[in-house]
């Protein structure tokens, strides 16, 4: 499971264009975020087409429905464990209601009626190492938002998004404005080589490669 051996696939999901990523090494890999409810079949079809046989983990960058929406079905189909930060766990399991639904886009608001809760098999904390990546706790957009970083690729969740080719922060329904800004700065300071956002096309940081 060496870092340099992986390939990354992105599937932009319908409705609010949240990204789902596969990080793959040989015939196995991990899923980062799951899109809205009802996407499990599309995701599994994609996996079949590219011979991705075994999923070792379903990692949720945060609890919002455009990222955790298909987690329960995917967990059932793939039998892979769901991993998420401990502070977002109660929202993923349905123990706590999502915050700031009123500020969310209509598609997201409506989708909450279709949300199926899932257990979190592994609770994550800042600094945990999973599948070659370090978990970075970036509270703000949600209390338990995380990013994943391996010194090169940064999966930022919604703490950084790319809109019209520009890096931006939380889309406006973050739970904690101050936290959102400091988490955004923390991620930008990493000066990663490739940024894989929660929404939008990934970008390479040409300035990060040393001459
Ligand atoms: Zn979000
Ligand atoms: Zn999102």
C-alpha cells in the first residue's frame, strides 16, 4: 500500500456536483465520500468497469448529505468499514440532526428526507494514519470535517472547494465561520502538490514543485 503506487479517480456526483474519489492500488482501494442518496449503484457499476474489486474503507470528509448520502448503501454492498471524524459521527448515525439546513441549496435540503443513517466503524481523530494518509481535523464547515494528506495529494472535503478554477472556502452553510477560515488557512499552508476538493475539478499546484 505504498503511496506512490496509487491512482486517483474522481466521479462528480449528480445534483450538487460533490466529488467522490477512489484511491486505488492494484485491484483494491478506498472510497472518499459517497455523494447524495441513491448513488450506490452508479458507484458500483464504475468499480466493476475498472476492476476495482475490493474496497478497504469508505472515508467521509464530513457528514453533509452530498458526501455521506450513499454511505449506508455502499457499506452494505461493499462490506467496507465507514470511517469518519468522531465529532461528525452523531450526525452520520442520525443521533443528531444536521445543522444549518436552511442555508443549504434546495437539492440538499430535499435529499435529507432520503438520508439513511449508517454506523461509523472507525472514529477518526487529528493525526491518525489511514491507508497511507494523515487525517487533518479541519473543524468549521462541520465540527468533524477532515482532510486527508500524504505530503503530495490533499483531499480537502468542503473546507476548500474549487469554483471556476479558483480555490475557495466553505460554500456558505458552514457551522462555524471562524473555524472555517482558520481551517482553510491550515490547508493552504500545506502547499500541496495536488488539491482534490469536495466540489470542483482538482488542481495541480505548479508552484509547489521545487526547481
Ligand atoms: Zn459540506
Ligand atoms: Zn459538499
